[in-house]
């Protein structure tokens, strides 16, 4: 069976192949468009090339080391609840120790379809996940691992449970802080429990798991969205999957003319384009310019990237922000993405008058950046978030129906309007395969 373990570093990948039941096993980071084959879980059988291609269908960008678990979560099972943006006939999971300082040993990992609400699984869908044919895996400090494939039919719109168990201390827990989804923790190795009674502790972040791949026949690529709290969906309804990327994925599935892509949410609340997180806010993570190389470009199934960053560079700058520096940073992201063969879409900066961080000089910077984005020469196509969300009577403010109440983040309806502003056909690449 095939597994991949990668150390920390820009564009670091390890591509391996193995023969399983006479079928060549191909790593998911092999050139896009190649028919996917892989090993299965238990019982072992071969996935046929006709079954589809491996695509990431769900992602969560790591936001740092969990402050409450510097020594890991020994003796506890974490049941992450997540919703892929595409279905498939088999799954692989990516587990991360990016922010750990010691190797992370996981002795048991399972996947299953979630029952309606809570931590319970649909019993007949419970699958034990292996790594190079073994139940256990050790992830090096700063690294990640991709599991072997497990046969599991994942319908579109189904929630997936990824449950991991660490028998001993494993160093700091790599996590995504703003899940907008309840996940669960139990004492002891409860990874194979279909019932949810043991999972009594509710959490609101995702731990260890950073991606899920599906073997898909419904999609042929992915759109990655590199963003801040608006992409993270921090004011969307918890558990309802109403982030703007969820709505975009729905539009992709229903469109007859746009590209057939999954949508990968790589938003981090508070993230800035030009600057790493402040020392007192480590969960805002590294600058978007850095994250392009760790969170987007290594994913070879990505055909297009949407860049939704910049407002935090303005709000958190005591001098009010620098329009030229922001535009230079956005042009750099676009140029580096194009060099990798991607279509690059850029979002205008949403209005935020009424928010505590608004000032007239900051509004001027936002307006200048938006004018330059609309004028062309920065991105291949524009997602005009500003036009989609603003109040026509007060263009510096969110439309009241689209305002969550803090005058910065949209409501569920506002997030839907953001997704509806995307011109799907303009996300299709000129070439089918990026090499």
C-alpha cells in the first residue's frame, strides 16, 4: 500500500510508486489527468483506472500549534467532522504535524460517513485507515503524511468523520482554529466506535487532519481559495456549511458550462498578504505570500486560485495601510501562480465602514486597491466582492442584509452573494494539465 510522508519545506513532495495486485499505484501528486489507481484498505483489492482521478475535496490550512495542547493529546481520540466539496468511491486523508517539535505517533485512524448530527457514524461505513499497509504511523516534526486509500462511497453533500488516536505525547497539536463545525473528543481509543456516546467533549476546530482526497469521476481539478476570515467563514452558521466556498462548490457542481472542480478552502482568520502573524496572534499564521507555497502550489490538482486577501493588511496597519505595497504583493502572488500554470482570480476588498477598524485613510487605501484590481493587469479575472456586498446607498458599508452585525464579515446571505460573483467559466485553464 502507498503512503507519503513529507518534511516541511516549500514545494516539498515525495512521489512513490508500488505494485499492488498487478496494478501500478500512483501518488496523487503525479501529473494531473493521469488515471488514478491505488491500494485499498481492508480487504485489499485494486482500484481500477476507470474509477476516476484523485482530487483533494476538502482542506483546512494549518493555523499553528494549539495553545491548550503543547504536549499533544495522549490517550484521546479526536473525531473531526468535515464536508468534502466532491464525492468519490474511495478516500485518502492527509494528517499534519507541521507545528509539532517531536514525531507524532498515531496508532489508529478511521474514516466513516457521519450519521445525522453529532459524532455518530453510519456503522457499515466505518473504515480503518492504513499507512504503507500498517495501522500505525509516525509523522516527523514539521511533516505530514497521506494515508493509503480506503474504499468508501462518499456522496456529494455527506459529512465525513476522520478520527485519530495518539497513544502517547506527541508534541504541539497542529490545528485549524476556525472550523465553524463541531468536532468531538473522547477518552481512550474510540476511533472504531460507530456510536457517538463516548465523544462527550465538543470542540470548534479541526485537529491533525488538513486534507481529504476522493477518487472522483465527477470532477477533474480543483480551485484553491487563499483567503482570510471571509474565506474561513467565521460568521457563517455553525454546522450549516454556508461559507462562500461551500456555495461556490455547489455552483461548480450544478453548472453546465463551467469547469468541473472541487473547491479547496484555504482561508485563515486574520491572515494578511504581506505580514506573518503578530506574536500575540500566532493563529493568524504566515503571510499569504508564504502560504501560496505551502498551502496552494504543492497541490497539483489545482487548476485555478482565488486570492481573497488584503483587508487585514489595512486594518492592522497603524499607518492605515499601503496601497502600492498591497498591489505589489498581489501581483507577486499572481505571477508566481501563473508560473505554476494556474488561472489567477483576485477578489476586490469588501467594504467595512462601521467596523472598529475603519478609518477614512484606510477606506482610501481600500478604494485605490480595488480600482487597480478592476482596471486589470493584476489578475486574470476579478471576483468583485466589493460590488457584490456593498450598500448602494452607502458604498463604504455592507448591505444590511449581507452584514453579520460586525460590519466586516458577511451573513450567510452575504457569503452566498460572494460566491455568486464568481464567473465560473473564467476559472477554466487554457490547458487541461499543469506540468
